[in-house]
C-alpha cells in the first residue's frame, strides 16, 4: 500500500557495505581496455597517434594487473559483485592468485605486442583496427581470467574471439581469409558445445556462480555420474577445441601462420592458454570428481597432443608453421598436469602456462625478425643470420632452449614438476611422453638454428655467402634500426631467463594458485562472505 513502511533485511541478498577502494582494481582491466579500444577506434585515421595511445593504455593495463596481483597476495581472494547483488543472484568477479597472475602475464605480452606492432603493422593495418582489436581482445582475455561466473566466462570467450577474427583477417589476403574460415568454424563448434553444457549445468543447479557450483557439486552423492558426466564431457571437448588439443587441433597450424607475425605472436601466447585455463578452473574447482573420472582420457589426449605437436614441428620447413605445432606440444604438457590432478601437477601446469605465454610470443616475434633479416619464413631460403647479428642469434638460442625445456631457462622447471608428478602418480607413459616431446622439440629448434643461423646462406648459394638482399628485405631491415622490434623481444627473453635462473617467485605463485583450486576454502569464503 502507498505510504506503508516495510523493513526488509537486504544483507542476505545484497552487498550493503561500501566497496574497498583497492577492490576496484578487479574491474580496472576491463575499463582500461574498453576505453582504450574505443579511443583508438576514434583515432583510426590518425595512424601516427594511434600506436602511442594504444601502447599507453596497454601500459596502464600492465600496471593495473600488477596492482591487482599485489592486492590479492596481500588480502587474499577478492570478489566484487555487479549491482550489489550477492551470489548466486548477482554476477561476480572473483580474483584469486591464478587469475591475477595470468591476467598480469597476458597484459605484459599484449604490451610487448603493441610495441612490436608499431614497427610491423603498416598504416592500412592501423586504420583497419589493429590497436582497437588488440585492446578489445585483452578485454576478453582479462575478463576470462578474472570472472567468477561460468556464463560470463562464455561471454568473455566471445569477446576475445570476435576481436581475434578482426585481427586474423587484418590485411585481407586470400590466405588470411582461408585461415579465418578454419579458425572460425572450429571455434564456433566449440562455443556451441560450451553454451550447451552451461545450459545443462544451470538446469541442474539453478546457478552459474563458480563457487556456488563447487559447493553444490560437492554435495551430490555421486558427482561424476548421470547428466553431470555429460556436462563434463561437453566442457572437455569444447575447451580442448579452443586449446588446440589432439585430435581437434588441426585448425591451429592451418591458421596461425596466415596473419601478420605480431598477430600470430599474440594468438600463440594467449588464446590457447585461455582454453587451458578454463579446463583447469572448471575441472579442478567445479568438477573435481569428473576430472578424476576422465583422467585416463585426459592422459591419452595429452600424450597425443604432445607427440603430434612435436612430430608436426619436425616436418615443417616454414618457421611459423613449425612454431604453431610447438604451441600444440606445449598444450599437451599443460593437459598432462590436469590429467594427474595433484597440487604439484596443477602447479606445474600453471607454471608451464606462464612460460608458454612468454616464450611462444617471443618466438613468433623472433620469426618476424628472421623474415626482416632474411626475407622469408622458409628455412630453405634462410641462412647466415648469425653473421648478420650475433646478439639476435643468442636471443633465439635462449628461446630455443627454453621452449625445449632445457636449463637454465623458464621451460625447465615446469617440465621437471610435471614429469615428477606423472611418475609419482604411476603414469609412466605420460611422463615419458613429456620427455620425448621435449627431445623432439629440441631437434626441431635445432633445425631452425642450423638452417637459418649456422649455415652460410640459403639453398642454392655457395657456403659462406648470403643471397643478394632484395628491395623488400632492405625495407624490412630498416625497421630493425628502431627499438620497437628489439625492446619487446628483449623484455620477453629477459623474463624467460629470469624465471629460469630465479624460479622461486613463480614456483610460489603457481603453488598458491594450484592450492586455491584444489582446496578452495578461501575462494568460497570470498564469494559468500563478500560485503563489497
């Protein structure tokens, strides 16, 4: 009735306390990237100013994610709910160590790509949206890492996929359009499987909040049977497609070599890792019993991914195609950690994901530099790069050792963790597959070194002499004189070396991230005890 006064206790449904100032960092990555992308879009005709604006916002994104990780380490898991509605009514951003760490590493890679793009993306590429697409891609990537709602995970996947389509066709070459079709069709199938599984999950539990789902699934008498097993299978297939796992990985080597090399670098570093992150988050936090039920299947998929990736790399003579197969091999190592499922294994998978994000981005950038110096991505047409730049040869050798899992670089420690976890769990074939894949990867990278750097010149030229420099190559070499190429490559290589020589910090963060998934009490308390 009009004028009546009814006292309603909203404390059980709404957040009534003000949000702590530091907790606004949770939404800062999304706000920065959306604002920066919009501004770059408005400046699309100003091709000189656009890179400065884009790189500036990407730098802000790095700082925001760094501050967010520091706050999570100081205060524990942080939850912010939309519209003040508490879960399961409201949509939540829930940030733990794993999400904050991957968001930070992703933003560092994006910043390096933005700087590298200033040298490799021409005015046409800038006008048609390289920087807006890159920033909006990071909106989706950071949103996926930071969300606490599984439907919003689907939404952020869509945001990053739409942006990735724009980046993939940037340049409008026929080969790019062909790659985009293959990329789009497989991701469309995976997206629909993801959505179907999410709908079924909501039909079972009436909620899509990850913490709420974790509690309700754990309360079931048999959490790995019936309809829930179907949901788990749908999720595994959907995320495996997005992560380029065997046998649904053929879209990656058919598409990642088609766009500008800096776009390939971003894709190789980030996109498949979001799929792996979704697998780890869903199967360790929400569906741990289903993970145990599917562990043998995941092991077989991991072995197939490890071996097909490494063997595929050995069969390639085009550098970017070769690197695409190495992306696949790395996914196999991460899936091995998920298959075992122990805290050590999940820690190894997380550490390997961080390593792979950095090293694969750096290797694609290095491939771009090789093309600038030698005029081709074809190993048969490359040679003598060591004589052109001994410093670059040293950088490439460090990255080659790192991606092969050799000491003293970043890939060594997660490989040790994963092999130890596999053998300890009695999965000898899985641990052996990791070692064999690393050996084959070493051979593949050794082929690049011998053909492109060590020998004197390309095929058909006398040993010790390089092919004549073409006009196109001369233009590319002029790009090498600026810092836009060497700064990002130097930053990423420095991280590869640092995490190899000083792994303690990353080991601690990875272990903390894994422990928060295996024993999610802090995650649950943050969501259901939130007051801001």
